[in-house]
């Protein structure tokens, strides 16, 4: 048994990893190391954790944090995911918020996250292809029976919703004129985005199955996956109860009012209509077949 | 095994509560996320041990002391209550709880305080009463017998009056009835029952460290933040 430190940081933001149930002899890998608390939490409960960080700036920051926390059972690798080829090494693969970063990188060629020297040169890869390549890599790294933990924000829902609102307003105010043409194009665009969103939700699970993962479980996460306060397994919706959760904010009456409105909307959307596909974030766990 | 996250880091307790579904079995798991969380969970387990001791019932909780502690708690069958329960409509249950408290707490060799005795922490199945959430459990002197019940009554007052502390005559009479039920047969040396609400607040503030609170005590317990005038008012109602 490991001996607890006298004082340790509160790692409550890593609460999603509690869904996995680590064993003391597990070896885990964290792709991206986006959430430092999760990395430290994993190091506390596993035998060893490997962090793969494409950004050297983030690597330095994480190293400092690990020194502060006296974490020694870890290896950090400054590399991109596709430069690592592990063979059935890991008991667990953790991917926190990393999929979004990959997609942003590919779509917009942003260098915020990736160092230019190790940035993926294949800029013309579609997000779907990148995902498949990514899953192939992680699948190979997992031992049979090993667990995949994936958390990501449901970013498209806000974008889609805003687009529909914009379109509704536009169609209301626009007179019969040439302005209808761009309006029609943006409507098509919105429908495309909406269908992409719905497909990508299901598509991700299909992709996991296609890559050999089994026992796939999807969870709705509130208010977000970076600090969950409520996690609901979507296969147990009948047995779970939903009550809106928010981070506590006492600053200003406007914030309190908006929080109150959000609570009511959440009750309507999730309690009454059970539209959990609109959850702010998701966690997916899956297992590599033995 | 599938888990649902019920709460996380409530009142900065550095623990999370999961509901776990394992085949046909359902249980709750409290997990720590810091050393402080370990203390909270260890304490909670002691509370369950105290509660079950001498009852002839097998202790059904399982404590795993990994780097971060985990406590598995069985799912108790029975009626559960809201954290904002009020007096009206729950009178019979409240009387039953006071009876239960008097029986259970006065027969124990070592006196203890639950620390957060509220209706939402009871699960009641006919006459079978289970008590959960022992985070603030601690041993104390028997002279403080009654603290938990007075604290519970104050939580009821808080919700019943919608935080205004104004109660109907019916509710005031009921509070007095509860107080009489509680003090019957209590020793003269008791330090709670003379000015029950004021003395309970004094106990809470004096021994705050025993309650293992990792946040501002005024945010956690409504009794601790209530003005003296309010407590005097309710003391006079129940003791007149």
C-alpha cells in the first residue's frame, strides 16, 4: 500500500477517472496531459503513468507541478501521438480534452498547442482520418482488457444552437430580396453542421467499435468535463436522477439571475425531455477485447 | 461496473460520492481526492462503526485504504427525504427520529455526535431507521446529549420559514412538543437543553475542529451563522 503524504492537493477535478477504478499495478498513459490534476491523480493510484505532450511549454509547466507534488512514478515524452508506437504496454489510456485540440490543429493550423517542430505535417487530413489514426495508435498501446478513458466538450451544440437562432432571426427580418440567397446558404450550412454534430456523436462510438473496443459506455457530464459535478451513465438514465449543477458564484445579481434561468432550462432539457445528447461534455470508457 | 457521480467536493470536503451499479447490486462509493478527503472518509467509517456497534447487525461498509481512500456503503432500502424538508407533513417522522435518538444515543457506552443530523440523512423503512453521511462524526461528552436533534430542528425551522425564521403557531407548538420529548429523563448536568439553540451554536463554534470542516463553518451549518436574537427567540418558544 502506498503511504499518503501529509499534505496533498485536492484533485477533485479528476473525479471522472473514478469511473475507471485503477489498480495499484496499473501502467497508464495520458495523451496530451491537458488536465494536470488528472495526471497527478493517476500517478497516485497507478504504478506508473506516461505523459505524451506535444507542447514543450506545457511540458515544462507540468514538470514544475510534478516536482511540487513530489510525483516520481512518471515519464514525460515531448512528442506527438503518432510518433509513439507502444505495443500492449498500458492498462489504461487517458485522453482528456485532447481530441478537440487535434481537430482545432488540423482545421486551423494553429500553433498555440503544438510546437512547430513536431507539428503534424499532414495538414490535409480530415478530422475523421486523424481520429482513426489516433485510435489505431492508442489501441496498439493498450494491453488486451485495458481501458480507454476519453473526455471531451460538446462544443458543437452551442455553435449549432447559435446558428439556428441567428437563422431564425434573419428569416424573420429579411425581406424578399437578394439577401435570401446568403440566408439560404447559411441555412444549408447550419443543417450540415447539425447533422455533422449528431453523426459525430454516434460516429465516435462506431469508430471505437471499428477499432476493436468493446464495453463502450458513454456518460453525460455537468457542468463540464474539466471539473465534473455530476456524471450520468447514459445506459442507466432510467435509474439516475438529474438535478442541475453549477459552479457556485455569488458575484452580482445578474449572474445569479442567469444561473437561475440556466437551472430552469437544464431541468426542461434534461429532466423533462431527456435530451442528454445536448450535455455540456461527455466521457466515454471502453475496453480492448481480451 | 458502472458508476454515476452524485456529488463532488461538497463544502470542499475533497471527496466524491458515486452510485455504483455492479450486476444486480447497487451500492454507494465515497472516494477521497486528497489527504484531507482520506481523513473525512476514515471519520465517516468510524461513524458507521459506532452506529452499528452493539446492534447485532453486520457492518456492511468496506473501507479501502489506497493512496486515496474509498468507502463502499450499501444501498439502504426505504424512504428518502429532500435536503429542504420542512416540518409540515413530517411531524410523525420527526417524533419517530427523536424517539430513535433517545433510544440509540442514551444506551451507548461512548457518546458520539453525528454532526449533520438532518432528515435527508435518514432512510426509513417502516420502523427500521438507517442514518448516513457520517463525515462530521466525533466522540463527545454525554453532557452534550441532544445537540444533533436541536441542530436538526433548526434546519427544519430554516426551511419551513423560508429563511425568515417566522413560524406558524402550529409549528411553534410542535417544536415545543419535540423539545419536551427530548428532555424527558435527561440528566441535570446536560449542557444543551437549558438554552438549546444558543448552547448548540456555542458547542458548534467551540468544537468546530471536531466536525472536520474544510470550509467556512457559517456556509456549512445554518445554526452557526444565525443571529443570537433568532436563537433566543426559539429558545424561549421551546422552553417557556
